[in-house]
């Protein structure tokens, strides 16, 4: 069965740019400024993003907090979403003063906050002179936040707008977690039980390649999944990669049960190397082996993302090859109609061809969904707001340094 779903439908880092869509828009656009309520000075550290172990070490060794007090701090910060140490009411005055003296709480600054007619919300958040996008996609039974892991991207996928921007820098763990905290804060979503939360899922499908910033992404994942804090279940988090092979198994080992999405986009090396240049470094065979290895560690189906580019990767033969390629591990294929952007060298496949392609996969026994765009009226695709502020420069991937 082929499903036309809006799940994971937020088309990652691409830009969506139809003038008609803008003209027809009934979008409400709001500009908001949210900053931490605690005084930030250069002498204090942002508490958001410090690992639990490190916070425990700092507070117990440097400031003589007892371990149960550290747990209280963690809970105020991540569970209750309290942004003022003075409101950490079960701590003593001395302890609150200590926290104020050495730390601050900073989720970032909301530079722009746009709401689509379909409820999709796009936030442009400033971090230390850079800006990144997060998009919240509400659905009947879940609410998904799409977060960015880098400012820009080095990988240069030819259909991706972010790929035309140079990598500015990796986001820190605090900036990745900050996107989730900011979204929860703006939606008054802290302190609720799991069932009542608006923000229930997180996907790493915004700007950047999460496995090329693994150190910070993994640190952020530990904080996001900590049961006494933000307590997001690993099965409700999906990390999307264009194929950083050495780190796929590592992700599975470090975070059993986490969701994995592979941006495959082609079923042969020739086409894939053209449109996803990192394929030259880690070709399809190695990528498929990494998927099989990941599957031995995780029971979840791997999502195979496949952008539909007219005349490039969308023939019936491509679909047949794709079905063969991914038949050796449990998967869910997500066909993504190409979102165009100014100067894009591709066109989206016809609706008819997308249906034919999906039907071939369906007949091969695969689960297929066709991603339905959301938030079109606010151009809710990553990379868009950044285009004015980031110098356009195409860069091919450099040598592998995913832990840097
Ligand atoms: N760097 C990671 C995660 C971010 S991109 C990755 O590549 O997986 C999230 C998804 O959006 C990827 O599958 C990506 O290939 C896809 N995408 C990028 N540009 C697109 C476009 N113009 N139209 C449709 N999908 C696009
Ligand atoms: Fe875009 Fe490719 Fe980078 Fe993903 S890896 S953000 S698709 S350029």
C-alpha cells in the first residue's frame, strides 16, 4: 500500500520557492524576540548543553552541591523548562546565588517565528552570530520538530539549497538542544506528561549533516533522551544522513532504538555520485552494508529517503534497482517530491511518474510513502532564510573528519 503522508514530510534543507505559493499565502508571520531571562555575562557558562555527568562533576566538586541537588537542577532546567535560577525553589538561596554567579540559561534568540495556515511553524534562531532554522510540524497524533545540526553543509548535494552554502560551523550540543527547548518554551510545552506534549518527535533533517558533527549531535541526543529531563524516547528521534558510513553503526551502538533515515536518492553509483557527492567516498555497497549492520542492532525500519528528480533518478528501472538494493534490511521508502529553489538544475518528477515509481516499489513488497509538503506558504524548508546571510559557495566534501 502506498501512503501519502505528511510524516517526516518536512523537506529538510531544501528551499521551496514558488512565487505562486507566496502570493496565495495566508500566513501569519510574527517576529518575536526570546532571550534567556538570566543575565548572561562572559564569565558565566550556558548550562544548556552541559552533559549530566559534567554538570554533576562541576556542581559537586566546584560548588559542593550534593548529587540529589544536581538532579533537582537538571529537572528544573530540562523537565520544567525554568529559565531563572531564582525560581529553582527547592534550592537554598546560597545555591541559587552560586548558580547565578557561574551559569546562565540560554536557548538562543528567536529572530523570526512564522506560522503557516496548516499549523507548521518555522523558527529562525540566532546562536552566537549565526542563525539556524527549526520547523515544528503538528499532526493528529504527534508533533515533530525538525532541527539543524550545522550552519550550512559541506556535502554539496546538487539538489539541495543548503548544499550551495558553505559550511559556517558545527552547532554545539547546547545549540541543538536549545532548538528543542526554544520550541517547547514557545509552545508552553514544558512540564507535561508524555501523552500531553505537543512536541513528541525530533528529526535531524534541518540544515547540515548530523553525522559530520557526531560529537555534538551525540551529546545532544544524550540530553534529549535523558528520562529525568526532556525525556524524548529514542524511537521518537530520527537522525538523517546522506551516508557517513563509519558512523552509522556507531549511532546504532550508542543509541539503540534510535530512528535512522538514509538519504539514498539513487540506486546506482553513477547517478548517486553526481547528486550526492559523498557517495564517491562511501559508495552504495558500503552504505547498504552499514544499513544491514544497523538493522542487527535496531529493530526499527530504516527510512530510505528518495528525492524525485525528473529524468535523473525516477525511471521504472531505477525503482526496480532500488527495490533490489534495499531488500536485505527492513525499510520504509519515503519518496520526496523535489522542492525547487532559484537556479536549481532539476525539476520535480511528474505526479504520474511518482505514482508509477511508488507502485513498482509497492509491488516489490516494500512499504512506501510519498511525502506531502507542509508549510508551503511560509517556505518552510531549511536553508531558505539563511540564503541572504550566507555567502553562496559550492564546496565538495573534504576528507572525513566527522568527529571534528
Ligand atoms: N544532511 C542530512 C539531513 C538534512 S536533509 C541528509 O542529507 O540526510 C533532509 C532531507 O531533505 C534529505 O533526505 C535531503 O536529501 C532532502 N532534501 C534536500 N534538498 C531537497 C530538495 N530540494 N527537495 C526535496 N528534498 C530535499
Ligand atoms: Fe543538503 Fe546533502 Fe548536506 Fe543533507 S548532506 S544538508 S542533502 S547538502
